[in-house]
């Protein structure tokens, strides 16, 4: 395909990012108004020490308050002392990079544009219909119950299941602990959603962002918020930007060794009746090295409805209608995801 092919449909396995093209095809060009600054301001996002959740009641109350403030202010925070050792995290990132290093034909065994598939490899394409294509390759797979889904994950590289599985098990525990802290901070009590969270969906999005020859012209991932209750992200290098909800500017998230990033998702925004806001974020690119990220997405069961907690509704009434993970998948199957066309906007009830 030529460099001037403005309407080219790039197939998974043959995309510009997979081929390592030395130019950015027109199909990847982001409108000028949405192009990233390669030198944005740094977001002053909270860094929360989770060790305080388990040490003593006084420290726990302080940590819960800090988490609540972060969910309200940014919809985003970073965590340390989360209980996952560096070795487990590094091995998970190595498993991710090893998968994307496989020959194309091996990765294509899992290729699918069907968003309902529990294991799939793809690029930014969805049935070749995305208005703008993004410089990313990804592997998504379900991860709970782990013993059920792990056998469906890639067999190659040989260590993938073991290394990624260990990280999945540990990050899931962190998610359950965080949800208990969040519901306690909302005044709902720590066990408000525990059983539903423990039985809920866990999806891993393993992302690869290859070097881009013109990173100022394209994006790795479009602006969006996650459908989840919580998303916990491990990444190899900083290239995440979040939209500051106060001044509506893009700011970069600093990389802190050993820290994990926590995103408030649409379902938590709905549950809190807008007390907490899901964070709008995007992935920017660089021209020098590949970036990997492992997003651990946590929600309730496939058909479990999430709606505003009655205790948080008050005189203002419910601001969101109920929805499930399946509702999100059905939305994703028929829509481009972005700021102007978001899942959360479909849930809002006109007040």
C-alpha cells in the first residue's frame, strides 16, 4: 500500500505498526486539534501507599480518605506497597514483550475483530471500520476464574501463561482490596460489593506500542474512559496522558518505579452517582522504543447490573441508568470509542 493511500484498510497482521513502516499513513493521522504535545505538563496525581490499609485502623482511615479524594479529583492515582513484587511485574512485562516478538503467523492464531471473544489479538481496527486507526497492537483475554481461562491463553511463548497468570492472580487481590476501600470511603461499607467483585469479570489488555516515525501525528490509543469499575495498569515506560478535569488539558503521568496506575472506570462513576468520575486518558507514542502496558480491567459479572447506590442518590435522583459488562461489549461492537462517543454518555439520565 502506498504512502498516499488515504482510505486504506489495514488488516491485522499487515498494519503499519506491525510492519514497522517508516512513515505514518494518512489513515492514522489524528486531526490537528487532537494531536498530542510531546512535551506536556506533568500531572500532579496522588501517590498512595497501600501499606496503610492493613497496618492499623488510623492509617487505614487516612488511606481511604486519600483514595476517595483521588477518585473525586482525578479519577486516577498511583499506588505503591501494593503487595506485588517487582519480579512478578517484570516477568509479566517480559511475557508480554515475548508474545509480541513472535512471528506474525503465530500471533494471528488469536486474531479476531469480535469484541465478544474471550481471547483475541488485534490492532486498533474493529472490522476495518475505525475512522482513525491507532498505532497499537494488543492481546486481550479473560482472566477469572484463572484456572478456567488460562488454558485458552497463547501456548507460545512457553512461559506466557505462568508469568502472566501469577501477575493476574496478585493484581486481582489488589483490585478487591481497593474496591473495599472505595466503597468504605463512599459510606457504603467495605463489603458492599466484595462478593460481586470476587465473582466478577477480569479482563487483561496486553498492549504493545511500537516506535512511531512521527509520534506527533498519531496516537497509540484514542481518548477514552474505561467501562470498568477499576483498571490497574502496569507499564514499561511513561507515555500515558490523562485529561485534567479542572482545566481540560492533557497532562503526562510520571513513571514511578514499582508503582501501579489505578483508573476509575465508567461503572464506578455510575455506582457513585457521579461523586467519582471515570478518567479520560490516551496513549501517546515515541520514535525510539516499543512501550508495553498491561491493563487489568475489573468489573462485576457479565450480566450483573451496575447502577447508582441507593444510599448515594438523595434528592437529586439517579444520574445513570443501570448497565452491565455485556452492555458495554454490545456498545463497543457498533461504535467507535472516544470522547465524543463514550459508553458513559449513553448511561447518563437527563436531569
